[in-house]
C-alpha cells in the first residue's frame, strides 16, 4: 500500500516523522508536509506567492520526505494534482497532530483540512490527533493505527474521511474506541486584549474551553473518559434540513 502523510505541525514534527518511520516498515510511505508549522490554517491556499518543494530525503527512500513552503492544503493539492499524479496513494493520513482536533474546532484545523483534501480525489483519509504527543505515546498509538488501517482500508475497503482523536494516556485498543457524533467546542474570553510598551493595542485569539453537556455522545465528551473517538466527516456544508424552508421563503 502507498500511504501519503501530511500534517500542519510541519515536516520536522515528531508526530509525523515517527508515524512515517513506523508505517514504512509495512507500507510505502510518502510525506508531503509544510516546511514550517501551519496550525489553524484550515483550508487556506497560497495564491499570491509561488510554492517551493524541498527534498528531505532521496526520492527512492522509504519514507520519502518532501516539504512544501505552504499550508497543509497546498501540500495536498500539489501532491495529489502534480507530484503524485502518476503514483497516487491508497490512503492519506494527516498527523499525528500535537493537540486535539475535536468537535467544531475541525473548522480551523489544518490537520483535518489536509485529510479532507483527499476526499476530492476519492482517496480514503484519516486525521489523527492526540492531546499531547510524545514518543512514548506514539509508540503506544502506532500499532493500533496499523491495525485500524488493516481493518478499515485493507479488509473493509472504507473510502471516506475519519477524524480520530486519542487521549493523552490510556490503552490504544479496540475496546477503547467509539464512533461518536461531532460535538461543539464552546469558549469564553476568546479575545485577550493587551497594550504593548509603546501604548499600542494588540490582541491574542484563544479562550477558555467550556464543556457543556450535549444530547448525544460526542467526541468532545467521550475523549474525557479515555476513549479513542472516531467521527466520520464530509466536506459538504449544505443544510439539507431547511432547504425546502428556504425555497418557500423565496417563492
């Protein structure tokens, strides 16, 4: 199997490099990732300056490592539309991200955006994230990720997009996996307004996360109980529950 790996933490991120090295023992792996960190870039594309590709390995190496001077979506567009046009991957993995990509936060996630780009090429994809990445935690996650690929892709021929989040610690096995709904992330104090030493205003965007109970099991809630959460995603944002209502409004 040919696996393409991307991320938004950059090509030097341990979560990406260690996953690529591990999976290269069993599959042919190509990495096309941002040269530097591109977190929270969502689906941003670089259109005003040219992109450059930097080789971090020989083309014959496994894993083969390429860095792009752009966003995660740039990497995927360049990879799937050009660099790998005649050698398309069987699976796209994005991650392992250092930090959760849960609930409504996936709207901003470069990790999830990179995986979602694969949908447009009819390639299955997984976005992989953990609360805090470490080599020790990676070593616990890697065998399960391999098993997950074998079950869903090799055996069952799954062809969609899954957002997968791992808790910071705990067992990584099938007894600790749940397919759940996408939750909502609520924040307070989103804008941190400050004044610098010259008297100029400046602002940080952040906020404090507030966990509100939801009616159905969600990734936001279940991850707090040590569960590996799996949420199927799609790119389509049409609200088909009110389309007829909108039609009536306009007639």
